[in-house]
C-alpha cells in the first residue's frame, strides 16, 4: 500500500472522506454519524469507504 499512498487519486479520495467526516462532525454527534452519511456527503460508494478505512473508528483514529 506504500505505492498506493503516493497515488494522487488515493490521497484525494482519503482527504474527501476525512473532510466529509469533519463536516458531519459539526452537524451531528459522533455516535450519530454513519458510514452511509459519510459516503453520501463524499459522494462515494460504501466499497470505496471500506477500501480506505476498516470502519468509522478507524476513520476517527486517522482523522485525529
């Protein structure tokens, strides 16, 4: 995955997911945010989310 991290498409998608998560955090409590919320906000599908993160807790850990 080291080579994939250098791929701008991968970096852009990860940033989009994190930005969507942060935007949702301003509107909802963490426990209310779902993967569906994030994927809708980021305009990606669930498979894309799970390609980059194990779950919402993995996203939280990496976003912080």
